[in-house]
C-alpha cells in the first residue's frame, strides 16, 4: 500500500479527486472503515447550473448510532431524490457537447436503487475511470487508520477546504458566460463538457 493513493468513496467526486489519481500511478485504495463524516463529498456533489453552483446530496438513513462506518451507510429513499438529481443533471447539461454520448451510462444510477452508499459511489467511480480512460486497480482498506501519509487524500478533498488542484486548466463550460469558469466541480461537469478529452485537463 506504500505507493497507493488513499481516497474516500465519494459521490461523483470533484475534478481534483481525479487530478490526484492521474498524478499518482499507484493503485486506488478506498476507505471502507472510516466513520461517515457529515457535509463532505461522500454523499454530495457540485454541478454548474444557469443559477450557479448546485449541491446534489444523496440522503442517508440515520440510525441511533452517530458514528457509523462508511461501508455500512445506507441510502434513504423517503423522497424521490434520484429523479430530482437526474432532472438537475439533464437541465444543467443537456446542451453540453457530450451529455447524449454518456447519458445512457449514467442514467442507471438514478433508476436502480443501491442499498449502500459505498457501493453506489464505487460503481460510479469505476464508470468515471472508464470514461476518462484511466486504468487503475481499486482496492479497499482492511481496518481504519488515522493517517496513511502523503498519499492520503481522504480529508484534504473537502467542500469547505481549498482545492488541492492549485492551478486548474480551464475548459469550456456551458454557463461560463454567466459565472466565469467554475473550478473543481463534479467530474461529471468535465466529462459532459469535454468527453474523451477530459483526461487532458487533469
């Protein structure tokens, strides 16, 4: 695990997440045993809309225990969040260059019901790596470790922290004329706007 990059399993992670992967050639290791932290990319993603940045949040079931391992976090289906998320993605990106090209790949995540957030995020990660033509082996932690050293990105890629992607290479965004370039949005923004060329911006 010495040259592996340690990441959290996140919902359609930001571009910086894949920047970290692209810059490190080791395997990807996802932490299954970390305690689920609130208000992180584990269950939220950010996309660009006509009105600016929109957070899409996957609701989770809240049990009696506050501290629960990431592998045990269950998705809640009390309301139609899948339909709302897919509608938001369609509204934001239907006129992007590559939305129709990838639409059928991403749609199943908003029709199929996954029990566990970890499995949902893992399946999306596998798809995104395929879309970006990044070949990596994905492994998992066996226990929880507080710190794995320099290649531990679990806590530095966070909605409320400065991006690790210091000088992002701008790419065309649909609403750039209204808001300017919005950096470090969900990787889906990069994929729908740049398609197979997306890897070049990492």
